[in-house]
C-alpha cells in the first residue's frame, strides 16, 4: 500500500490494472470466511484504490462523472427505504445485505473524496457533501434498525430459580411472642438457590440468530465513524430492558430517607428481596449482558466495557445505595440475620463484581462494593452486640403466669438456632473479639458449616449469650413469691434451653459437657420444687410415735385433716401452673406420685382401724389421680376435677 501512495498511474494500461485490483478486492471482501482484521484491511484498500482512480481520472475529466454515477446507484438504494414502512432486516437477509453494500459504497466514496485534495474544486465539494448527507441518512436508518432488532428479539429473562424466596420467618421479641419451636429447621439450600446454580445459568438476552445482524450494523457504523451513535442506541435499549427486569424482581429505587423511615416488617421484606435480586442481577443478568456486549462489540477495544458499564451502573448503584442505607440505620437485634444474608451475598459476589467491572473506568463500582461489604460486616457485629445487650437488659415488672417458658427464652433460642447457617461468616466477623481462638474456625474437610471445635469464636459468643439469658431468667424467677414456682419456672426454662441445643446444630457448638451440666441444673430445680412443695404435705403423714403400732383416733384424724387441707391447697394452686413439655410434665408427676402416694399409702396402712372413718377424705387411688391434674395451666378445684 505504501508503494501505491507514492505512485499514481498515468497510462491507460495502468488504469486497467487498478480497476482489476479494485475488482479483486471487492470479490475478496464478499468472501464469508474472512477474519475481521483481514476484512478491515480490504475495506481500507478498497477506499484507497477508489482514491487512486478518482485522482487519475480527474486529470482526464472522467473521474467525477464516474463517482457521481456510483453515488447515484448507492443513493437510490438508500433512498428507496426511506419511504418504505417495512424494516429492512424484516424483509430478509438479501435486502439487508444489499443495503449494507450500498452503505459501504457510499463510505468508500466519502473516503475517496476526502482524500482528493491535490485537485480540489467545487464539484468535488458538492459530491462529498451529497455523499455525506446520504451517509448520515443511512446511519440514522441503521440506528432505527438496530433498535428494532434489539427490541423485537429481546428474550424473556426467567432464570429457573427466579421464584425462590427465603421462607424464614422473622423472629422479633415482644411479650406476646409465639414460639416457632414446632416448625422444623429449614435447610438454607431450600430457602435460596446456591451461588453455583445461579452462576452457571447465563442466558441469551437477545436471540442468538440476530447477533450477526447486529454485528454487521455495528461494523458499518463504526467504520463510518458513527460508533458513538451505535453505542447510544444500544445502551438505551439495553438499559430499558434491565429496568424492566429489575421491575420483575421488584427492585425499587428508594432514597436513604425512605429506607430509614421504614417499619421493620417492610424493611425485612425488602432486605430479603435485595439479597435475592443482587444475586440474580449480578450472577445471571450482568454476566449475560457482559457476554452480549462482548459478542457484539468485542472487536472494538474498550467499547464493549464502556457500553456494559453504562447499561449496568444505574442498577448496581441503586442496589448498593439500598445496602448503604441499611448499614446506616439503627442496629436492632432483629436485623442481624438479614444483615448477615446481605453480607454473605456481597462476599459471594466479590469475584463476579471484580471480573465484570475490571476496567479502570468502572473502578468506582468495585470500590463502592467493597466499602459496602465492610460496612455491612460492621453493622452485623453491631446488631450482634445489640442482641446480647437486649438479652441482658430485658426486664419484667411481673412474673410470667404459670411459670412456663418465658417469651424471651423462646425468642433467643429460636433466633440463635439459625446462627450455625452463618458459622463461617460469624467466625470471621467475631474473630477480633476472640483472638485466642480466631484461627479455629472451620475444618474444610467437614464442609462449610462444621466447627473445628466448641471453642471457635461463634461458639464462645453463643455460650456467652445463653449465660446472659440464664442470668436474666434467674432474675425473673425472683418475681415469684412462691419458692416452688420459682423452681418450676427455672426447671421449665433450662429444660427448654437444653432441648433447643440438643435438637439442632447448636449441639456442635455447645458440646456434650454443656448439655450434661444443664441437664443436671433443671433436674436439681425439679428436686428443689418437690422439696419446697411436698415436704409440708408429707410431714402430716409421718409417724410421730414410732413405738406405737398405730395412732390414736384423734391424732390420726388431725393428721388426715392436715394432709387433706394442705394437699387440696396445693392442688388448687398447682393445677394452674404450667409445664409445657409433655415428657417433663409426666416425669415430674411420676416422681411426685412416687413420694406422695407411697407416703399416704404407708400412713393409711399403719392405721387400718381408722380407715373407715369419715376423716379419711381421699383414697390412695384418688390422690394418685388428682396428681395427674397438676401443671396443666388451668386452675381447678376438687369439685370440678376430672379425677373426682
């Protein structure tokens, strides 16, 4: 080509050679299996040969005539579609190919006329202006065609897991808290699809069959220096598509003020949707959009990354701004699990974000993403601390009716039983508070949530939480005036603690020694209850005159009356007390029955002569049956007893 630039043919034979070369170049350009680089070389060579022909022919007066004829032919093709309501690419591949060929010819003429500066004159200017006007018209039409193709062939975005939502119920404490203890612990994998499943699900956002058509439009427009116009149209359509998909995912544009003013129920729902939407948009939609940009614009250097950034930045910044608002808000204990979900989501997406936004121009997205991850981590720690403080400081003015399991206990235990799902994350966030065990996080061979030992940071925090809870429960037990009811309350609540730990993954973090110790605690409270309640009842059945075979009638009558009155008072009081756990209730009834019934039977057996006396108000069987009414949580009198 350098030789061609320095030598302009002056003879007829030379012109035939140039014409032949021009013909060969056009024939090669029509070949399908050419690399993009070679095709660009042929386009440049075609334009250069046209300039040589024009320069040479103009000396003989023929050049501008031939150029004008070529311009008329191409112009006719371009103008024929201006009045046609049909879209070119809807008319078939042949029409599209012919139109692009005409545009190519116009571009070749423009390049040739621009290069003709030695013999510049008015005719040349007229032809150049005319050709450029036709080229602008063609570029405008190609922009319309591009938008039409992108809109018409947009594919519905429906990832296979898109309907998935976290089904976890929020656990919020108040005095009317209803336990979710009978609900089985949910498998986290069933609540949300895994990152691996989502990451592998890249979709075609535009029908694959039309990608070559879009690329051909891109090539012509970029070759004609209309690349910015192509990008503007492409970005506009794809941004609109992303906004539509965001609406499907129920992603709202909320100001920081709007988020901070939300009630917890609404905020929790939006935090949950944010977690899911962030995964879908980054790992599925953005990954698919990036691939689409690379397929169409990968041959134009950084243009692909520029377009992807312009398409995606408004959406990703909107999502990040919501996260910022959440991190800025108050750190209530009930936010902890949602904050951990958000933190884990961002941590899982770090590599995706760094890959998708790897260019220098998009570094602000990476930076804001990393900053938000750190802030959510800090917010999670703050919410965790608020949770511990709330447990310690929770106070009550009145004793909990019936001595059953306190709502605070249910709240705390149902909350922390979900912590093992976040074992690695909590260990990471809490390690600075437990530096001595910071390296004992997890064993990779046992899976992501299997603790190496009960001394990992999360395990230490869990035991600290339950220790604070026990102290609070002890303070609440002191609100009862009846010592026996104090022990019933503590027995119920410590037993509940143990059952929650034994029946979940918490057991891995508390350990068998903790369970054995606390089994002993609630069993001791059961013994203390029996001593506090039944010692005063059984004392009436003791033989105060061991040397005598039987009691006198008056003594027998007095002791029977004392036993009956005391027993009936206990019955009336303790039928209103509550032991919610059926097995624990049955065990305590049996233990009580063994002591009381045995003592009563022995007492009557030592005094057979007085058994028929009216002073024996209750038979052994009757006492045994009445004991079965205790701890049902419904006050009864002997008159309405089911056992009478």
